[in-house]
C-alpha cells in the first residue's frame, strides 16, 4: 500500500496529460516537416539527431538543476516550456517548425529527471515498483489517446497545422497538476555530500541504457513511408 498515493497519482496524471499533448506533435512532426514544408529527408534525419542527441544533454542539465534549485521548480519550468512544441502549428516553414519542436522537446527532457526524482521522494523503496508502474501506465495511456484523437481528426480531414496548437491545453493541465504535488522543494544539506553507494550497479545501468539507445531509430521514418505510399496522413500516424 502506497502511503502517499495522492502525490503518486498527481505525478502520474501530470505525465498522462503531458503525453496527451506533446505525443500528438511528436507523431505529426515528420509529416509537417517533410510532407507539408517539403524539407529533404536527410535533413529530417539531422533534425532528429538534434532533437534526441542534444536532448539527452538537457536531461543531464535538468537533473543537476533539480538538485541545486529544487526538483519541483525545475520540473514545472521544463513542463510548461514543452508547450513550445504546440507552436509547430504556427510555423511558416520547416526551419520554424524545427526550432519550436526542438526547444519543446529539449525542455521535455530537462524536466524528466527532477520529476522522476519527485516520484522517488514520495515513495519508499518497497513502494517504488508499483508507483513507477502507475506512472508509466498513465504515461502510455496518454500517448495512446493522443495518437487516437490525432488520427481520428486527420481521418475527418482536419488540417494538421490547425490541430497542433490545441495540444497546448493538456500540457497546461499537466503543469497545473504537477504544481500541486507536495514534494521536490529545495533542501539545503550543510556539510553533507551525497554519494553513489553501489557504483557497479549504477554504471551497469548507464552502459546498458547506452547500448539500448544504439538500437533505437526514429519512428518518424515509418510514419513518413506509410503516409507517402498511402497518401493518407492518418494511416501514417496509426503506423
């Protein structure tokens, strides 16, 4: 039984609403970038490298900032700035689309470490498996619903650029919910330094995560392939 279930649910529903918003933009971005604004395919690959490659560095910066200035404060700042991805709907060309998406995605990575640390803060070691299970379940549910409403609206011929600004609404709700969590305040610990107690386990996780990253690829490419072959954007999103 999780003692601080309320805070666990708040963090988890914040993740749900965040994914309900930005995952629709993530799925739309390759279509907007290449098919709407006619960017070259190789440039899309470069854009994804900027988004994900430098985005990992932003995660590191966010973790450090959370420990220094307060996890809740940094998580809220990063979360609200994810809204920049919604501005892709106002872009006039692929350069503007890339800038809006890239900045919003970077701040998504920036807020993730302090938000996860907040989850660890409100749970005991015995409760964390269940707590993070709730977090990831609602996270995925938000993403699934985002793809559902996006593909449905595209099926009924709503313009893709018209849909994207409205993804800011669940992102605002996500930030409001995150702001109600009773955790993540800055704590000054004089004369004490935190240390990694089990370095072997720590570095094993880091290295395994790195190799997992090598096995990934951008899901934008199958989205583009399906949309181009079928001539229907909603089928690309569903893919």
